[in-house]
């Protein structure tokens, strides 16, 4: 029996996702747990597996399309099922498809396309019934069909919009209530916002016919980028790059950072690592030992193992630590859970697995959720020290630099030692300065006396 396969909610806060690639061809069979499609979210690329054996009868979106969560993306059939008239089947399932050759877009008719928000229009009277605006007739250009209109607020009734459309309008600084919706029932959807943004970047059409010899009106809006001289390349933003930019900008704007700096002597830590690697089947890095030291400090100063929430400070009972991993598409931070109970070799095994999954795009959204602190290490690049931006909603991030030889004073004598510089960035809302100072002291003690990391 044929059924619709809908865009899953692969991330808790995602209203849409990008369909990266189909892993099964049309009319091809698949088995349970086979990857059907690859989906890109703000945080990772995820393979969605089949829940049962079957055949992929029809794909409704091409690779690269951004699809709102809950929209149908394919039609699946039972094993061996064949359909002669796909058009009739799609109509029976309540799905409409655009003309052949165009990018395929599915519209659900059996249920609302997605949750909607309704706002009373400014000109609607209390006595008048609230009805959705009618679907407008197609116009000559996409921009004119969805561009803001002075009559927009006076349409009467309620203005419906999708979560994705609201987010895009907010990012583009557009008032969604003045947009003309082309979705079901006059609902404002993603394409309406994109058309409005495109229309804002081009000269508006004149309200009266213009003689052919007349000079077009000059563009009034300022171009986004006026530096078109010289040899350059514009690399379009990926979904992940946009997400990184948005989250870190919000972090610096809304999270009150303060910073603590420490220098750790690491001669004994490096010696311990050498002894461990001589007998361990899993090679341990300095970063693995530092992660264990972070877990130790969190255990000793549990006030740091917390995050800020609107109604309370949430303190955790287990130590979950994010580990920054650089990939070709951006920085990801998979979460190492229960780090306080893991041995150093177990930490090494899991961090390497995370690194491989991150670089191959195999991380799951659940791997990136949670944690109260991130460890970001740039020491392998020779960076002496740096101050990192907190990864919201976490409370802290530890920036680790390179180990280097420095002159230090011990027992009144100057000697040469390996030292490591770290900077702790802390969210001042859930964590006070004295708490962070105690935590950094506990971390430094664990690094400089590393035997406690293996007992």
C-alpha cells in the first residue's frame, strides 16, 4: 500500500531542512534500516533510514531543495508494488506536483501544510469575520506577486504564515503582515519572503506605463556589496555556516562573557601520556587528557556544570562535554556524555569516532545536543592562546593553546618548563567569577598533577 514519506523532524528546533541527496533511486527497492535520503540541518548532515522494507515509487523533491518539516518528500510502496498511473496515485494521496522539468515541489492537501500563526490585520474590525486572504492570481514576475503592497494590511481577516517564512522574514527585516501569501488559503510561505527580498533588491515597477524611450528610474536601495573591483570569489553561505554565524552572533550579543586566564605546567602530563601510549591499544592525545581534567574540575566544582534558562539555572548531574571538531563545512561540537565516568582511553576512542563522523557528515543531531562546556584546542596550529565564544546555551568554553618551553620560577630558582596557556570564557548569568576561579584552579591542579586523571 503506497504511503507518503514526510520530511522528518531531525532536529528539535528545526522548521525545515535541506534534502541533500536521495540514497535510493525511483522505483528501486530498499530494506529496513537502509538509508533512504540524506538531510542537512543547521548542525549536521543526517541519513534517514527506512522503517520497513519497500520500494521508492516517486520522489517529490530534488536534491538541494529546502523542505519544511512534515511536508511529503516521496511516495513509498510495499515490496514489489508497482503503480501504473503515478499521477492518479498522487491525487489519491492528496499531493500536487509541478509540471515536468521544473523543480518538484509537493503541497499537502490532506492536512494543513504546517502549523500556522494567525494575526489580526490592522484594518479588520472586531465585528468582521476573520477569513484568510484569497490566493492571488499569477503575475508576470515572482517579485511582483509577493512584494510588499500598501494594501497588504487592509486585506481583512487574518494573516497566516509558516514558521520558516516568519524566520526568514525576521532575518530579512521584513514585516510579514504586509506580504501577499501564495500558499494554501493565502498563507505566506518561504517563496513569498524570498520573492519579497528579491524585489527589494531590484527597481520597483512603475505604476503607469512608461514610454519605451524613457529612462528607467534609478535604483533606490543600496547594493549589498559595492566592492566589485579586483579578482575575487563569492562563496555562497552553506546552511551550517549561516547557523554558526547566527548562533555565535547571538552569543556575543546576549551572553555576558567574562574571561579567566591560566598557565599550566604540563611536563608531568606529557610524561603520563607517553607512559599510557606505551601500553594502551588506543593512542591518547593531550586533548584527551585535558577533557578528562575538565570532567574532574566539573566534579569538584558542580556549580560550573550548569546552563542559564529563562526561568532557572539548570544544574546537571552528569558531566557532558562538547569537543570542537573542525570540518570542511564548519565547526561542529559533538557531546561526550558522562565524561566523569570514562577512562582516558575511552575518551580517546570516542573523540576519534566523533572526529571521523563529523568529517564524513555522519553525526546525528542527538550527538550535538546538550553539554555545559566546550573544549576548543588550537594548540596543534601553534596558537599560544585565544579567547573563544561560548556555544549557547552552554555556560563556558575552554580555549587551549600550544604547549611551549618557558622560563619559570620554582623554589626560588629559574628553570625551563613546558607550559600550556588556557582561557576560560564564562557566561556570567549562571556562573559567578569566584565559582569560575575555583573551577580553573581545580582544572590547573588536575593538569599539573595528572595521576588523579587515571585513578
